[in-house]
């Protein structure tokens, strides 16, 4: 039997096909594709596994799953399928944002929970799964996730993190301050039972409290990541942490004279003195790799504090609420003058740190962290991460893997999504152009499939124009 006949046989008899769930009627205007069977023809596929791009492919979708992927002409397309000729387009897996808050912060503007704008920006930009990685309002995020699941709201599927857990001083007012191991256990126990699947420790936590939080979380089948300072990466790994956030600029174990359980502030750390190939850094990486501790890159938010970076993106300005736009542009001008800025050389060292981690065998993932001065918003900042990581020294194929498959692996969900593979959820990003050759093409998203439903990116963006930064 010929290959295409075999594929057709599988299409006909595949059991357990789940029809893609379309959103509620008022949201149908954002759906571009929702047929039970869909064929994407003549696409370039970067599948997220690290394999080289495959040209002139057909991706066959059945219900909410990818049914077949193969050379055009080798995959039989059943009669009645909706066929899209996507010549000149690239398909990558839906991005998995591992530091993608559902609130947004900007210079001079109070961070606001954004249940309308943020999820639509993520989805429109190609992010089909997020981990919130620190919540200002866990109940709001749990409810938002449920609304998206049942089709009442639009957005990515969400893995919800509990409230930030920190020690004092330095509590920003939105975090839970734990000063003893038992306080840490109590917080973790409560929110684990409420349904969160991750916790994020923050920069003033003590080793004793962090260790207790990790132990309690693991007892409930929940994981812990952290934005650290008072505790070093190697100390956190020894305590059993599951992941770490932000890369170099949250690891103060290289600070000269670092004291246990103290987040140093003066003098400021000179990140350019850190040798990413030296014994101290390589020891950090060895510990992380041997304990399977992933690291989330959030270079897009750090880049905003480097003078004259990133390039101004009109899409971002158009999305911003007018007062937020003014605040961002004012902050950007001050940073260009050197006020509160990160030196370009320090940012470059942070990039090198992440490349060195992956070269050492580490699992790198990515997220945007839409805070700071507001220049790295939901979704758009994830796309910018792609460009920065390529600039850092990764190949575009590696970056696709970092931003999709690796994120799914960290979440323990790579069997469900994270690559363009038959049998997995149909989470796909259709991009006009070729981001492998031209990284900036990552911005040219046309259709985003989540669970087999294709959403119109342009319509989603238009629906939130001028609202970024307000509830």
C-alpha cells in the first residue's frame, strides 16, 4: 500500500477524535478556521524538536489534534476538508510562555490585572500556553483560566501560579511575606488545595522558608520556581527547586562577599565581571543540569532598560492606553540618557549566560515578564524574545525549540503539546515569511491555532487597540 493511502486509512479510522471547541457565539468573529478537518498545504514547518525546517509540507488537523505531517502530496487530504494554501508561510508550534503574567506594568503606571487585553495579546502573538509565574490575584487568574477553557473568554491555556512568596524586607504589598518555614508551608498548602500548579518565590526569601515551600509543594504535586537574590541558584537547587527565572541577573551567588539569606544592594553587582565559561558559573550549570532545573529567559524585559532598545514597535504603541504610552516613551527617553539603565555590556553578558547554560546541557525556556517600563507587553514581548535569543547566538531552530517544546517539558505537558507532531494538540502559529532566515518575521503572525481552532491574529489585535495598561 502506498504511503498516502496509509495516511488516508488512518484519517478514516482514527478513534477518539475530539472536535475542536470553538468559543461562545459573541467571540466567533475572531475565529478564522474551525472546520473538523483542516489541511495546511505548502508550509515550511519548524516543528520544535530541533529538526531542520521542512519545506513544502502538509499539516492535517482533525478536531483538536494534529493528525498527520508530511511532504505535500504524501499526506492524503480527505474530501470535505478545509484546505488552506499557505505558500510563503512558516508554521511553528504554539509558543509556551513560562513567565507570562496576566497583569501588565509600565513606567509610572500601576500594574493592573488584565483579563481582557493580556490574553488576547498572547494568543494573537502565537502564545497558546502560559504559566503566570507569580500572581497578583490568584483567584482572578484561576477564574480567567476556567473562562478560557469553557470558551467564554479568549486566550491561551493557563498554568496558574500562586501568590508571590517572599521574606521581609522588600515586600511590594502584593506578595505573601513568610518569615518562618511553617508560614511558607501554610501558604503553599492553602493555594495548592485551591488549584494552583506552581509557586514562585521572590528575592527576599530565606533558605529555610524556600526549602519548606518546596517540600510542601512537592507533597501536593506542585512545583516551585523563583526570582532569587537572597538565595543563590546552587543553594536553591540543593533545596529541590524545579526551575529558576531570569537567568544571570537574578543570581547573586557571584556577588563578592555574598552573605547567606541576604539580597545585596550596595555596591551594585557588576555583571560584566561574571565569566560565563569560568568555574563558578560552570559549577552552577552542572548543579542545575544534574538536577533537571530549567531556566527561563526573560531577556525582553531586561532589554527595555538598555539605552535605545528595543527598536520602537508601532504595534506596541497602538496597543497602549494613551497615558501608558506617554509613560513608556518618557521612561525610554530617560533610559536613553542613562537614568536607571542597564549597560549594553551587562545585557550582553546576560545573553552569553543563557547560551552557555544551554551549551552545558541545560533546558532553556522563555517568557516575557510584562513589567518594567512597559516596553515588553504580553505577546509582543514573547516575539521579541525570539529575536533577542537569535541575536544572543542561538539558531532560529533552537529558539523555536526553547519557546515551545522546552516550555512544554518544564510544564510536564510535552506529551500533549509543544511540537508539530501527529497526535498532539493542534497548537500552531502560521507566520507570513521565514523567521529562520529573517527573525523579525516572527511578528508576522496571521493565524494562531489553539486546540484546532484557528484565530485571526489581526482581528484579535484590533479588538484590544488602545487598552493595554487598563483593566
